C-alpha cells in the first residue's frame, strides 16, 4: 500500500484511552536487522498552539490542534525519509539528532508521563506499540 499525503495526515487513536497516536517510521539496520523506531512526542507551548517533534530526525510540526500537528509531523517524517533514501548516499541524512535542548525536553516529557502513570495506577505503556498497519511503521503515544 503506497503512502499518500492524505493517509499520512490521518491520526490514529489509541483503542484503550482514545488519545492520538503518532505513526512513527521504523528504521532497520541492513546488517543486523535490528529495528529502531524514531522518538517522537507532542507538547503545547501555549494555548491554541501544538507542536509535534521527532528528535531523531530534527523535525518539528506545528498546528492549531494536536491532530493537525501530528498529521504534519507524520507527513514530514515519511516524506523526508523517502527523499533521504532515494539518493545514493544517506550519510548525514539519517539519523540527524535534534539539539540537546530538544532531546532533554523529550526525556522530561517521558519522565512526566511515567510519573503520571504511577500516580494514576495505570499499567499500560503507550510509547511503543506494535505496528498494525502494513509497511515499516510503529505507533507512539504522544
């Protein structure tokens, strides 16, 4: 199934909590076949503005709604990787880490989420779910 702009912008919801999920590309090593899901998360710097970020590709997307930001990030990630792998050399294109401040924000977000799960006694972990759609992608709870 070929990915199109329309279905890249589509936001899938978690079947357990109903929260939006980010479709995350999964990179596989050609030597050892180990899979590397990309790290993504969302945040809201101010009311009415949402940011979705991929710290492994240094990509950001903004939107007026959470779903809009996630849809734009999904489109940016898959489009970027398609172009990066279409060339002869991917050196320096994949992976390209975000600045340290962005990676620290990601880890702080994960710590807050883990703390929230402990406070609410929820045992489910939404950060990486198995891929349910065809292709090399995974789902990440934002």
